[in-house]
């Protein structure tokens, strides 16, 4: 567990995990997985089947937002997991995009991602580190 000297990482972790659980519940609702059959599967630890939308009939999987191959320390972090259809998860693979970079920056600032994990996320997109450091929004400075 990452801890900041000011002791703020535990309340931050709780807030980020709560937001993640709410987001995943909304995803499951929108995919039509929060019905009786879906809840039975979820309670048994199984993946529910999507009932609504273009992915109907597929199973839902838990995806690592920042891939575990990039940041192994986030492998079991609830806030790094997001429900999505199996085909989307397979298509995403271990890609890093702007969303993952933004989350890595926020989680690092909140003490939820180490400096090494932060740097790994920035370097995973292939040359993104230097490009982003030149941008006006990049404010990462370690004291």
C-alpha cells in the first residue's frame, strides 16, 4: 500500500474505490447484467451475460484500466478494474491511451501509484513520455 507522508492516501483510496464500484455498477446496469440471472452469476463469482446493446449475449469481464503488464502494482487495486464486454477487453489488450495516462497522474498524486508505476504508464505508449512532458498541462514534480 502506498502511503503519503501527510496520511491522505487511505481516505483517497477509499474515495477512489467507492467511485470505481459505483462506475462498475452503472456499467453492469447499462449492459443489462443486474437482473436475477446476472445477480445469481455474480454472487457465485461468475461473469454475467450482457442482455442489452450491441454486445448482448457476450459475457462481461473485469479489465485492468492500466494493464497489469505495465503496472503490476495495480493488479489487485479495485480502482484499476472496470467491467466491459469480452471482445472489447480483448481488443484493448495492454494499450495505454490518454485516459490511462491521466489516471496514472492522478493516482500518483494521490499516493495510490508509485513513481515507478507512474513512469511505466507514461513510457508504455511508446515515446509518449517526452511528448507529454513538453505539454503545458504536465506538472509532475517530485519534491
